[in-house]
């Protein structure tokens, strides 16, 4: 007879630029149940931490994390953490068809061709893209390999952030792959674009046959949307943020404004599609807090002419949490990275 439970809990922590988000998921016979979730806003102005911001960002993160952990009382000790996309590199390179062992050697000796840093300073992982071998003839005997690199200092950075919390980093991955894990689940089409519009940055991920092909991280996000409203309407940033979150459509109709940051996002998406020689996208899934902005998704759809939908992490996770009116509630689209991290416990265990 076996004692103990067969279920296990998994925690994902997303250190965003606006907030830290944590999701805890339980693997119950292969199904994902939401156990716990929460976020803390990194507001330098507000006295959340009961003392003034001293200019040390990692100190602010550490303190904010402490506040959130105290509130959440996680039951797991091992956690998965996301590395911001702008701190990593994702690329697909062609290699002659060879075995995995040969490939490992080739990458070790030829990494400089692909990665602009020494292997002493970066961690590199790789994966042969499925099906690329079977296209042998069309590919002139080549296979496509996904290479992912992140600075080794990231490991030390997150270890230091978690020091003293009782938590331990079990998995550290680029947020791009956390997003892909949750948002491309059950996706049956061929070409998929994931767009995570955060506060400061937007992560664009192009996937082909459920595997990441290219990743671009651009310096535009919710803050730029607020700024555009403030400039266009000649109102303060505070008022502009309220306006942005008011539910009014600022993309079309009588209040329609110009959002250069969104047009830049669109032009980058078009460039990525063109670079990969892709004719059309089967779907665009938009995550991040800014995806809540009314009219934004319709604008993307009109400009790009591909289907656009808002990311819903709860499509794959069961919730037991209810709001005051008794409706089931859970993670919104800003929790995709944290949810995707925790979901590794469903897929890999
Ligand atoms: N209802 C809403 N309407 C419009 N914008 C919103 C709404 N709710 C949140 N936002 C915006 O979403 C942004 C925060 O998104 P998110 O939580 O995904 O950011 P983050 O992950 O902390 O940032 P980053 O990914 O850039 O590090 C803010 O700019 C906020 O103003
Ligand atoms: Mg984010």
C-alpha cells in the first residue's frame, strides 16, 4: 500500500517590471488545479514596503516578494522562475543531419557562430525541431535546431533574490517558453503568434507546428499606451491611466486616438512573419495586462487581418475560487508567464 498523495504542487514566479506574480498549481492525475495565486505591484511611489524606495531595484524586488509570500503561504518549497525575454536569446539554426551526440559537440565547438558570447558566460540549451529531419530532401540534408542561451549570471541573480525566503529555484527558463507552454496547448493550426504586452516591454513569439521559431522583445508596453493617451488628450499620466482602464474604446469610434507603439508592434509582427516566409497566421493570442484594453484586439485584427484572441490561462486550469457573486474566478491574461511556468509540473512529471 502506498502512503501519501500522488498529487504534487508546482509554483511559477514571474518577476515583471510592474508586478511580481505567483501561481501555484496542483497536478491531480494529470489535471491542473489552481491552488494559490497572487501578485504584488512594484510601486516605487507607494509605501507598500513601509519604507522609501532607496534606488536599489533588486532590494525592492526582494522586499515585494517577501510581502507577497507572507500573504500567499505557499505549500511548495521548490519554484520555477522566468527569465525576461530581453535577457536571453532564441534562434533557429540549420545543421547537417546528425545524431544528438554529434550535435552536442557541434554546438560546443561552433557556438560562437550563433551566440555572441563565450560558453563560459552563457548557458545554452538546444532541441532538434520535430519534423525538420523528415523534410530531408527539401532541406538539402539539413535539420533545424532551436538554440536558447541565457547568461549564467541569471542563475545567481534569482538565487540571491530567493535567499532567505525558504524557496529554491527548481527551474529557470526564458519567459518565452513559459508563454508557449500555456498558450499553445491543444493548438491544432500551423502558425501561431503569441504577444505578451506587459508594462514596459512586449514579447513577440512566432511558433510553427507548436515549436518556437523566433522571438522578438520590443521596448513598448502599457506605459507607452498611457503616454499616448496623455499626449493626445492633454491630460496627466494618472488621468490617462484611468482612461486607459475605463473600458472606453480609444482605438475606434469618436474617441479614436493614434497609438504609435501599437503600430510599431504590428510592423514588427509583419517583419517576423515575412522573415520566416510565412503566408498567414492561424491565430494571434494576446497576453499581458495591456490585452485588457478595450478595442486593442480588434485593432490588431483589422490591421493584420488574422484571427486575434485574448489569452485565457484558465482554459487549461481548474479553479475552486469564487467571487462575491459565487462565480468561479482565476487567473487573467497577465498571469500567463507564471501559469506557464507552473504548468511544467503537469507536462514534465
Ligand atoms: N484593464 C486594463 N486596461 C488597460 N491596460 C491595463 C488594464 N489592466 C492592466 N493594464 C496594463 O497592463 C500593464 C501591466 O501588465 P503586466 O502585468 O502583464 O506587466 P508586467 O508583466 O509587470 O510587465 P513586463 O512584462 O513589461 O515586465 C500595465 O501597463 C497596466 O496599465
Ligand atoms: Mg510580463
